[in-house]
C-alpha cells in the first residue's frame, strides 16, 4: 500500500523522521505535484495513538521544509502506484489551487461549548414542544454566527460546524496569515469575555488540514 502524508510544493528535503509503523518516507511526483508517501502494510493503518502521532509528526516536520503543504487525513492509502497517480491526477488543478490558498498561512481552530446542559423545553403539546425546540436551535445558530462572523473576517478562509452535539455551539477552522495570528487570538479572548456562559477554546497554529480538497471535489 502507498500511504500518503501530504502534497507539497517546493519541498526542500524529506525530514529525518520515520513514518507510520516506522516506514521510510519517500517522494513521488505527479503532474508537477510533490507527494510524500511510505510503502507499508495496510494492517499498519489502525488508528492507534502511535500511528496517529506518527502521521502528525511527519506533517509537522514537512511544514518548514515546504513552500506550501496540504496534509492528507490519517489513513489515506492507495493499493498501488497507479491508484495513487490516478487519484492525484484527477484532482490536480483543485490541489494546485488549494496549495496557492494555504501558502504562507496556518490553521487555527476554535471550539465554543455551552457550559451547562441545555434544558428540555417545557410544553403542553407536541406542537408546542417542537416550536420550542426550533426556537432553541435558532438561538444556537444565532449565537454561533455571532461568534463565527468576527473571526471569519480575520481569516483568508474558514469552515464551521454548528450544533453538532447538544453542548457544542460551533466548531470552526480558520486559515490565517502568520501576522494575523495574535490579532485572531485577541478577538477570541474578546468573544470569551462577551459570552461568559460559553467556553471558547482556540488551538493552533496547525498545518492546514481543513483546507485540502475533499475526495468528492
């Protein structure tokens, strides 16, 4: 199996680290794109803490060695060289566009969680209950927008998920210029102060995992 860690541009060198299951890192070139891969047994792709950390370590070491980098998600493997080439060649233009987008930028993540469990709405009929639930959902979406919008303005690109769980208000990823990271963190702190009933966590900077094209693009 050919296991993919990342797609790069202007990769100076491979980092001196082992990949998943201790496999050696190798380079491939497809339509002008540089791929960092390992050859390994498919059994090595179990998502254990060890294999997840090995994948992340390779990506982290590639970032300072590349002009632009699109990390692959963990477990992205191909049966043979032909399958790898076909998959990349079919998406080459989208991948080049994504590399232009992430060049010189980093990803920060924000998770906003409601501190207390949301109480079930009180209602004396099924219709009243559904109306109350819809009102709760609308309020959470309004709150998510109130948090997301000022952060989005600082970012070159962003993604977000709203109300994925009863307590999760919004989870977002934001692609930032390096010079904007501190301003972004300051804005997150301001939002936390404005909403003391919420827990707002900012993580990163990370490689741009959230801004690679999906398999369906």
